C-alpha cells in the first residue's frame, strides 16, 4: 500500500504561481511513476504531468511550459511548480503513484481568480 498526501493548493490571482507537494509513504520502493492529474467541475480528470523514477517527464498539452514536475527522492516527495496560472487551471489537483497498482491522494483545490 502507498499513501499520498497533497498540499500547497489555494487561491491565487491570474498570472500567479503555486507549488503543490505530494508526500508518499508506505510501500514506496514499488513506485516507478508519480504524477499530477486535475479535475474541474463537470469535466473529466486529465493528466497534468508525470515523472518516472528515472526522471523522465510527461506533460499535458495545455501545460505549454508553464508547469514543472520534479521529485525529491530523499523526501519521497513530488512537486508541481505552476506558473502563469489561468482561471482555466482552477480544479482539484490529485497526486497519483503507480506501482503494480494505482494510488491516489485526496486532492487539493487550486482556484485561480481575481
């Protein structure tokens, strides 16, 4: 089992920045990929970014260089640095860990509004 705890969400003005964190615990040795997904009201959950244990990254098309995913293996934590935020980025952001199974965090709300 893997437990994931997200933090860092909140309210930010358009053009602002936020950094999300996802701390993993439990059977972390089995994780080979971690990532962030988001879900806005009335929309399907979508990929934001993933990072493998080897450091390979993948981003959703909408990111367009605004977000950066990174990981600190010593802290078992994955980060999502989000810059140039837009109102369309408003959503609940979920952390996901992939081993032989998929594990999800509880989500953290990001609201971009003036």
